[in-house]
């Protein structure tokens, strides 16, 4: 396994043999302290985030839900390998493990929300399990997680890590 900055990389053909073939799984790059999640943005938002090491700037909306994906391939599938409009830049964001566990602990699927009659306005983290995909867009039986964070929730998360 090679390292690309602080992120380890390996050939897909080699890596896929160690992944589960079906079911719901969180595939992520992590260590004892942090988890890497990915977000796709337009160039202006990404450039601001890289320069200032935080999200913001004139085009970033603090009122909309921000979706994070710990699975790199799932992120690349969703943004069309960074070719979709306003998704041409993919950022790898390292967050604390504690922060990631807090996100999961506060996450609701639509089904659970409905079964508990919880108002959508009260949901701060949305959890979705979607089909994972190969680099050539074929659907896998395995499900990938994506987490939608309302800025009200994400602004309460620790800023370091």
C-alpha cells in the first residue's frame, strides 16, 4: 500500500478482495484517532476550504445539508469522477473518530424517522445506505453509507482533527 500525503492508496483490483461483497458496510480510511470522509464541491468552495482550512466563502451555504461519504469510490461515483457540475473538486476531510461516532449516533434513516413520527426539522443527521459501485459504475450488492449533516449539527462538531 502506498501513501498519498496522509492517505494510503492501493490498486482497486487488489483491495476489492478484502472488502465484504454484500450487506451494509462502512468502508473508510481510518486510524485510532481519525476517519477520512469525502465531499464534492464546486472549484470556488473547494479552493476556499483548502486555503482557509475550513468551509466558508461567498458560495458556501451554511443553511443546506452537507453530505459526507467515507467511501472514496462511492464519492467518485456520486460526483461522476469529479465531472458533474458543482462537484468538480473532491476534498478528503479528516475528522476525529469521536466526531464520526457522534455523527453516526445522531443519524436517522427516513424509515426510522417515519416509524418514530419524528419531524424532519428535528433531524440533524440523515443516514442513507445506497448501492456501492465499481470504478466502472457497475452496482455492487454491498451498500455504502452517506451522511447528510445540517450545518446546525456540523458547526457543533470539534473543529480540530
